[in-house]
């Protein structure tokens, strides 16, 4: 026979979980990193970007409703990369003469063009940086290289988010 007593606790847990989900969505909760894109930014064409920057844009767009297109004619917005510069600068040196701390700097100069070929954002530069400690020893060489690679990817993502925020601000200004 079917046992109704066992359904009660499962149903209660499901109801509570469902209620929490609806409360979180109603209060404006979003997953970390999620960006709400205006319609104009949902299809973007990128011109002149490095592979790292293009990868970062694709990664940011995975958490949104947007994506990259292959032709400028299909885009709502064109990101024109004028210049990219990535540098690593020594911040401190140990008593033995090895670098202890580095600063990673990524600078992106760009402009944004809308689908009517109007310049939405004229040439602007975004600079993002991150420092990290780099203890020099034979045991940590590979892990520090990996750490720098991860931090470099994060710099590209920060720059992409800044570009999107500037574009959103300019689009908001242009609305009547």
C-alpha cells in the first residue's frame, strides 16, 4: 500500500526549497558575475582584439544573454580594439636579488560603435592591475607561473566588464 506519511517530509522540503528560490529571485538576487545586457550589447562584434581578450569576452558572455557574432553587420555593437598592452612590473626584490612581488598591468584602448556606425564611446583606455607575491624557489616555479596565468585571465575579464559597464552607461545616456 502507499504510505502517505513518507510523502509529507519530502513535500515539505521541496516546498521550502521552492519558496526560497522564489524569494531570492524576487529580491533581485543574481549569480555572481551575471550581467544584464541591454539589447544593443547582446550581439557584439570584436575587431582587432588579441586571442586572450576574445576568450575573456566569450567567457563573460557565457553568463549573460549575449554572444559574439562573426560579421559586423550582424552586431548590435562593435568593439574596436585600438591598443592592448600587458606588462609585468617588479614591485619588490628579496635580499638575494630575486623579485619577490610583481604587478600585472593590462591596458586596453578601445572605442564602441553602434549598428548605425555612430561612435557611442570614443577612444577610451581601461587599465586594470593586480599584484602577487612571488617567492623564488625551485619548488614554486610552476605554481607561480600558473598563478600568473590565472591572474592574467582575471585582468582580461575585469577589463571586459569595464567595457560593458561603460557601454551600458553610454546607452543609458542616449535614451530619451
